[in-house]
């Protein structure tokens, strides 16, 4: 992968800014954005960069394991913090991302203060500015820094840099909180999130890397990229999927012919000042 001169300057600027921070805590989800930031932060600061991953009922267990594995491979100090579901998002409100990040990143602020660490980092990028993301508001309110955004990196820049650096995440499909699989204003039980997580883990194990299992009580509605829908409907796979998801308690299993769409379960809230909708990546 050959980077442009501008991209090389981006990365040099990123590493230089990180070096000036001396000690940092990095919120690490294992996604493509935070993985590049992890690599750059470790390059800049070595053991003075601590990666923290939240283990919550709404974060896929496979991603917790992946985050730990990547930190081990890079030699990055890493902690997993178990957090219960915040009461403020139990009903899956439209502003759940804002409310959730206030709680989770608030915990990082507390830990940083305990250890006299000045900077907390997240993996937001320039493309995030063009989306309605309530979570960005929480990050700004808490004083969290977003070095990829500050360096002017887009999602494509991040994938290009990751590929050039040999990171396994360069082509990793986007992920999102499991709460995005459920309708807003619905009471969420941990057991339902576990069912969704197990269902998606099964679907990924049989070859569907980019899949969403939208859960509507007894109905599982699968969203796949259009090119994967035909394969999903192959008689052999169809029967395996139907059986596996019914074993998880679903009575009906459907495939959404419109394919995977970001933010499909979102409700948009409006008032006189803003319009916020969390994007499902």
C-alpha cells in the first residue's frame, strides 16, 4: 500500500502530537479507528500509553477478546473494565449514545485523575463530523481528545494507514453497540443482548462478516450487504441459519431484502436546536 505525501504528513503529525502528551489513556474498542490510534500511540509513547476496553452487556464479547489479543501482540498495557448497563439507557432512548458515553468516558476521567494522566483519547475521525452523533457531544463535554480527527484523517485514510502498517484491522467491517439492534424506547434485558451477540457470532462463523441481527421479539431480521443475500438464501445455509436462530428462541427468521443500512433502527429526534440520530456503523 503506497501512501500519498499528504497521508504520510498526517501520520507524522499524529505521532508528533501524541509524543507531546507524555502519558495517555486510550479508549480501545478493537475497531479500525481505535486500532490505528493504538498503534500510533504505542509508537509515540510506549508503555506510557494505557489502553482500556469496556466489557459491557452491549459490547460483543468477541470484540473484547480481540482487543485484548491485539494489545498483547503489540505489547500495549491493557485493562478490561467491566461495566453494568447504565440505568439511563435501559429503555434504549434515542439519545442513548450520549447518555452511555457520559457514563463510560466519565469512568475514564475518574481513572485518569487517580493516576494523574492528563489526556484521554478516542478514535473519532473527520468523517464523524458529517454525521449526527450524540456521543460526540458527550466526548467534547468531558474533554476527551480525538487525535485522528485532529490530524485530519478520514475513515479511508485510516484504512489506508492501517493497511500500510500491516494492521489486521485495515479491512475490518464496522461494528456498533448491540443496543442498535433493538427499537428505541424498548426495555432492554441483558439476556436479549446476549441472544443477539450469540446469533451474530454464529452468522460470522459461517462467513458473513458484515451482518446485523435486528431483534423484534420473536422475529430475527437479518441485514446483509446485497452481495451476501443470495448466499444466505442458499438452501443449505438457509436451513442452518433458521435452525441456529430458532435454538436461540426466535420463532421467525427473515432476511431483509433491502440489505444492510446504517442506522436502520434509529429514530430521529428533533427540537428547535438540533437533530440527533446515532449511526449504527
